[in-house]
């Protein structure tokens, strides 16, 4: 006869397996009514709780797992530089709270969504990066079904899964484009893949559209080019605009890496920045201030981002509500505009 498992109890009680685990372990987050249903189902199936195993599972590791995901950008690290800038704040916040930090690099094609909690490797996950969100979302759904505690950096939009921390991408795109309009530019392009698979770029593009509409200007599809967050894509996008004889006097790029590549292409074409074409990026990575001319960009607060990710993960572990947070983004004006 097969051994009865918590999944059998879940099916009979009409609840999820994580809810069964919490009810049997005495977690106060489970309502009295639900706990009674779980125990009734367990009794009907003659299920006996293994106290030793239960105690071992409930033992906190006092560890958070930070999972970096491979980034499409070229380079040896394959990690978005903005995420690396968060690392100091995340590490310090964990240490202050008395938690260790487990750092792991994950390939999106790998089995990274295996439950770290059940394996007792970490109490909660912090997820940075995701590649194509449409491919990433099913993994998040599985984490939710498993009852895994996790927070993630991403686009704060309705319908996002789990506790999401992110920047005000739409507001940042609005500020960047308004700045270009105030400088007298009227033919403003957008470079960045703004589809459902890239919700942060999609938000930044929406801000670009908002600013143009408010100024009575059209968002011209002929001035838009897809690009992932890498210099090569930014460079190729501008070469494509020039080859198509597009009429543009400014470009808002969805990331600093795209903007750096765009400025390189403009220089190769003999177009001066900002005299002929103004350029604005997004992120305020360290390299942004070192370009020639220095890049105007929208700054994301890496320190506050890292701290908030840890704070929300710990709030989940305490059984508190961990709400999505959109952090302010700030325009930093330099020589490229």
C-alpha cells in the first residue's frame, strides 16, 4: 500500500500542498477552519505526522538566496550591471538582519525554480533578471504553487506574480522624453524591445508615448527599433535608422547600454551628440558618466532597491503583507542632451 503524503491530504481537503504543510506544522497564518479540514482529511487517511521530519523542515536557515539570471548582454559576467550595483546594499541589509546570503548564477533554461525552502538551502529567494518574461512567468507560477517565499525585481504592473519591486519606469520614460522636448527636439526616437516579454522596456516606451502625446507630437513607428539591453543592439538600431533615412533629432534609449551603442553608431556616421542628435539612456550605470559626452540618463536607486528587496523578503517570512513597491526614478542631465 502506497504511503499517504501531504499531496493526498491536500486533494481530499481541497487546499494546496503548502497549506497542508503549514497547517500540520501549526503555522498561525492558516485559519482555524482550514486547519480543521486538513486535520480531518489527515485522520481519514490515517496520516501520522513525523515530528522529527516536521521539526527539521521548519528549522529556519537564516539564509536568503539571491539568484542572478543570465542576461542577453555580451560580456563575461552575463549579469546586468545594474543588478551588480544592488549587491552591496543587499549584502549589508542581510547582515544587519542577521541573515546569510547565498548567491547563485542561474541559466534561464535550467531547473532554477526547484524549491530552495524544501531543500533547506534558504528561507526565501530574491530574483534578479529574467530574460523573456513570457518564458519566465510559468516558473513564477510554480513557485507560488509550492508556497515558496520570493521577491523579484521587475515591472510593477497589475497582474505581476509575487512581490515585485521595481522602478517607476513609465515615469522615468516620461521625464526623459519631456526633457528632450524642452530642449527643442521634435523627432524623438525610441530604442528598446517594448513587448510583453520585456515589461520594463514596455513601461519606459509608454512614458515616451505619454510625453509626446502631452506635447501634441506623434509617436512615429518609423523612429522605433527593437533592442535588448546591450551596446551591439543599440549600435545596430541607429545604423538601421540612418540606413532607412529616418528623420530624427533625439533618441530615448531603454537602457544605458543601448544608449552607449547608439552614441557609437552616431559617431561612426559623423553625427554629433548632442548638436545633431541628443541621446538619453536609462539606469545610470557607472559607465554613463564616462562616455563622451557623458550620458544623460534616468537613475534607478540601486541602494534603496537592494534594501527594499531584502525588507520585503523578510516581511514575507514574518507572515506580514509584502506589497509591490515602485521606487522613484530620477533624471540625471549630462552632456549628451
